[in-house]
């Protein structure tokens, strides 16, 4: 890759299978398209079942030596991957900007987060250990933690490099080998990362394939030699993966899925902090394309009008523009299908009677007539029973609704099928803890939103998933427990 801005030239990428950079069997490719311009930026290998089988075979061949390496030896390799991410941070961030449409400063931050996650898990290498269990005299009982073998990971489009780098750490540290498939919408940075790692990661330990979910993804999910799977994406696809994974053998599957997350502003909240939290919680700076976005804004009647007015003004002030521009705060929707989906929900909101108080539709950006740009949108007086209030949009759309008392706020917060994140703003510590206890969500902020913290378990309740990531829980989930009982006699 060379050049900058609109003049970037991206080389056609290759997959990494068994330490070899290669294309797909039969030479099939698909286009990577810049969503801010509508122009093709590269041809990406289109893997099929045969390529997946090759990758799994390569991972199996590499497994004995990788499993036999000491935890600190595996940690050293993962730290070197972190070094590579830091050394190539600008290149990797720019690939994500071109492929994904999010602003450059957000994608730079993703590179920093990726490197920190890699180092975090490398530091946990000695925590993959068993325990001794007291029992009878003349006996010793202990447990071992051992790798599953070949792990399959499928990652989403909203944070391509961050997920590709950070989510390879735990499986490798635990002694597994890995076959990873990025989203077909954003494959470039993951393939480039694998290419950069090929010289020092042992062949077959890390395999990176590209292709469509219904072909390469399904082949990975159903492969009988892949006993451990992890997926980040929509609840709909997560349920399909659960079904498909069980068709051949019994598999351990973890899922980090969608959300329709509440942010609840009580009457005693700090209004300035609440407005900041509502704005930040929607992740508008990557176009609201985040499963953790707090996309339902529940505001006490006494604060509702003022908070909505102030928030709408802040949203209208966000600067839409070319993702490569340093001043851009909100970029392009990742692809035409997602863009049309969000437009559809804007229409649904209007038809349901909700009132648009900020944004509400596309925006034209100079010199980018085919760009997929939408303004951050705020609907007010949304019916809690409406589709706008219950269905995940995965775009820059926030639904505001008033409430009058605690029980009703909790009822609205918990009525949806999802339960990933929640946020609450109040000066009453007892109220805050009560809400944190009562809300059905796996990750809760009090007087804050959106931020993740090292070592804290991230994951959801209900249709938002199974399992926890970003913590020691993620690391241990890539190991199996074996009990050993020794009779001294």
C-alpha cells in the first residue's frame, strides 16, 4: 500500500494458510469497496470449503509443537504481534478507513487498543493453570487446563484490525492454533496483519482466510476438527451458527452478539454528564455501528425536554466528511446493504409516529457523490413497544423516550430480547446499584458510557450472547479442564 487520502493504492491481498501466502482454490476473488466513494480498492481471495480444509489441516499440523511450547514462549510471539501492530499502526488504520468508512482517528485508536489487548493476554500466560483439590489421605487430586486444538474465530466489520489482532491472543496463549475469518466487508487489515506476522509466527499457528459467511464461514463452523468456535456479529447469525455447529460434532461455541442497549437518565443526574454520556454511548464516531451502542435513551420526565434539546444540538454539530480527513467525526456506513437497512429504519420511525429532532437522512459530501453517508439521527417520543425501540439497527440512530418512575424505567430497559450493555446516570448511589442489579445486561456503566476497561469481562445476557471476552475469562475459555486423581498405593 502506498499514497495517502484518495490517492491510496492497495495491493490485492493474499490469505495465510500454513505459513504460505496464497489465493483461493480456483482463483476466486471478490471486491473490497471504499464505502465513502463506492470505488473498488482491491480484489480479495474468495475462500471456499477446500481452502478452509487446508487451513484446518495446517493448524492441526502445527498444533503439537505449539502446544508443547512453554507459556512464556507463546507469550513472546504474541508480544511480537503487538510490536508489529504498533510499527504498522498507520498503515493498518488507513486500510480500515478505506475498507470500513470510519474516521482515521478512530481507526488509529483501534490500533492502540489492539496492541494493548495483545500485551494484556501475553501477560496472563501463566494463569492458564490447574489447581489441587483437597481429598483423602494417600491421594492427590489436581486439574490440568489443556487447549482444545484448532480454534475457529469469525470477526465483524465494525473494528476490523482491532478484532483481528486482539481476538487471536487468547486462543494462541492457551496453546491452540487458529483459523480466523474476517468479515467479507472488511478483510484488508486482517489479511495484511497475517502477512506481517508470517515471518515469525510458526507456520500453521495463525491462518487467515477471507470469504463469505455462507461459504467459508459455514465451512469453518461445521468442520469436524474445529471443536472450539467464537463469533462476533448479529444475533440472527449467531443463532444460525449455533445450529450449524451442532450438525457434525459437539462444539464449544461462544457468541458476542447484538444489542439494543438502554441509557437511563434519572431526575437527579448531572445534565452535562448525561448529555456527554448519551452522545458518547451511541458511538457516532464510527457511525453507531457497534453492538454496545446505547441506542435507547430513557429520560425522566423532569429532564426530558432540556436533555433532548441539548443532545440534538450536539449531534447536529458532529462533522460528517471523508474518513481520511483528520477533522471528520462521523464517516460512511460500511456497505450499501447496511446503508439501506438504516434508511429503512428512518422510514419506520417516521411511520410509527416518532419525531425526528436531529439528522434524519443522508448527507452529501463534496467529491463523493456515491459515498454512503448518513447524519446521526435522534428520534423523540418513541413508543417503547415500537420496532424502532426494540430492533437492533446497527447505525447512527438513537431513540429517546420519557419515563416517570423507577419501575417503568427498568421495565422498558429489560423488555427487549437483547442484554449486552446498559448505562445509568444518577447522583444517588443506592439507585445506581439498584439499577445495576435489576437491569438485564452483561456490562453496566454508572455515570459513564461506551468505555471498556482492561481485564473486565465483556459479554451479554439473553440474545446478546454466550461467554465473556477482554478478560481472564476469555483466556480460560480456550482451555479444557481435565481432572487427575492419583492413588499413592
